[in-house]
């Protein structure tokens, strides 16, 4: 892949993950506050709240998994001059598949915890 296109693609995908992580953290924190202090307000809207929880966690999972998959694929498309650098060698060794598993497990566990708090 041409070097500038490769760099632009990686920059775009890392911008996606930098957008998604704070958004997901803010949603999870907001849901924690809502379920802790505003439970009476959502008691009559449990199934609607459950749908929001599932959709947002699925959305976060799909976006982050796609980003990590694209970043992992980028390791295969490195320019040969970059591939021979110390940074290029470290990039190829990064455990990106493990990061995908960790985030997937985290998203599923967060959804389960939020649903358990909702249906306490």
C-alpha cells in the first residue's frame, strides 16, 4: 500500500477509536449514575432502557473491533522501509487479537452489569 494512503488510513481509524472510547466511558458512567440515583425514573421504562444498553454496547463493540481489525491489517500493508524499523517490528508483534478479545469481553460484561443493575 502507498505510504501516504497507509498513514492516512491508520490516522483515520485511530481517530475513530479516540472518539469511541470517551463516548463509551461517558455513556457507561451516565448509565451508572442513572441506575444508582435515578432508578425511580427508569423503573417504568425498563425494556426501553435495556434496548439502549444493548444497542450502545453492541455499537461500541462493533466500532472498536473493526478499528482494531483494521489496525492489525495495517501491519501487513506496511511500507518495506517502515517495516525494517524498530517501531515497525514492534507494530508487527503487537497482540492486537488479544486487545479485540479484551474489549469484547469488557463490552459484554459491562452490558450484563448494566442490565443486572436495571433489573435488580
